[in-house]
C-alpha cells in the first residue's frame, strides 16, 4: 500500500497540484510519500488500542507469585 502511494507522484505528477504548497513539498516526491504512508500505516495497524497486548515479564512474575501464594501447600 505504501509503495502504491509512493508511486502516485511518478504515475500522475499533477495529482498534488490542488494541495497547498507545503503539502506539495511533503507529498510531491515519491520517497517522502512512501515513507509517510508506511509510517502512518504502521501506526494504524500496530499501535491502535484495539489490539490485545501481551503481558510483560514483570506481569507474568506477579501473576505467578500471586498464584503460588494462594495455592495451598500439599
């Protein structure tokens, strides 16, 4: 997807002419368009709050110690 967005300035050079000058500087080059798209897609897919987080080692140790404290000695 990022590569496709990066190819827009090459395939259709006039696509960004309707944007403001500052946006043309950022998005008018293929490498910056692709890098920006890759960054935003990474943030969207990997850092959204809907994804379950795996417990860290400290959380695992806390759970293990709580379970071992609660379990009766046999």
